[in-house]
């Protein structure tokens, strides 16, 4: 009996009421996903991860801004593509005068650093890093799913091409044997590009199959005696994923 009385007194003095139960509304959508800082999540491209159509706001100017198709401007597709990417990630303006000045400065820098007139995908990625301070990754996964996935992340895709296989009606016949352009969007059956090879290249659309079949990298060794169409078509299928620099 004494033990019962003692227990009752201790319980009473300590506070005998039960703790108040509080209902907390938890919204699963507001709960952040937690990823281990030591493990990089594996990202798989897929149609369920991207919108059905998309077009990034990438400003445009052609590689010959004032229709001066001299030897320098005929070969300036890589430079124009990189400049458009830089202007996009930097949120900077672009018009014909800016493009012309940027091309002249970039070509001079490339000459000083021993780059040849035509740039391979690897060389273009190196210039993007060294000159523009952009992050550039090369991938051989040249598929519509990968392109859509990267664009949905806000990245741009720079693509080397056997230019004549693009069959762009705005090119001066027979078209460039080697070309480079920017992919900035897509819809259900076309890729949306900024194609610097024509003044009508802003938002120019290519069908998926035509475009992907035309993707081929430049090869300096094959070009020593002049690049043929067949040699151009033997170039590897690769593209450049461009992101904002760190």
C-alpha cells in the first residue's frame, strides 16, 4: 500500500497529464529529395523525364553577319555556334555587329593558339572551356532522347555535321562539306536549331532522321588532301553538351 501511495505522489509531482498530441500536415511534394553527397545520382534520358516540346531562348546571328562570305566567314560555323552558346549562358545580347566582332576576336585567338581553320568536336570543346569558360562534354550517345534530356536541363547541344546531308535549301549549293550548329529545342518530330550557315537559320527545323544521319565529326588527317563526301561521312558520331561554367 505504501508503495502505491509513493508511486502516485511521484507521478503527481512530476506532472501527471499526458503530453499533448499535435497533428502535423506533411505534404510529400514539399519534402526535399536527399541525395548522398558522396554518390552522384545516375541520370537516364527518357521521354518521361522531359516535356513533349521545348525551345530555349537562344539568340541568333549567322556566321557571315553582313553576308560577307569570304574565306574566313565560310569556315566560321564553329565560332558562331560557340558564340551563340556563350551569349545564351551569359545572358548577353547578340546581333550582327556583336557576332562579327566576336568572330574576329575568336579567330585571332585560335590562330595565336595554333588551331586550324576547321575545328573537330574535341577542339571545339577545348575552346569552349579555355576561351569562354563554359563546361563542355563530348558524348557518342547521339540520340533524340539524349538531346531532349540535355535541353530539358537547360543545356545546349553543339553538333558537327556533314553539311550537305542536312539538305538545307538555304545553303549555297552544294552546301558546306563540314558544318556545326546549335540545337536549342524540339517538338514531336523535328529538332529546332540555330543554324549559322544561313541568315534564315534562327529556329530552323530538321527532321530527326535527316539530322541524326548527318552527324559526323571532322577529321584533320582525312582532310589533308581535301575532304571528300565519302570521307566526311566516315567521321565519328559525337556531339557536345554545353553547360554554364563553374
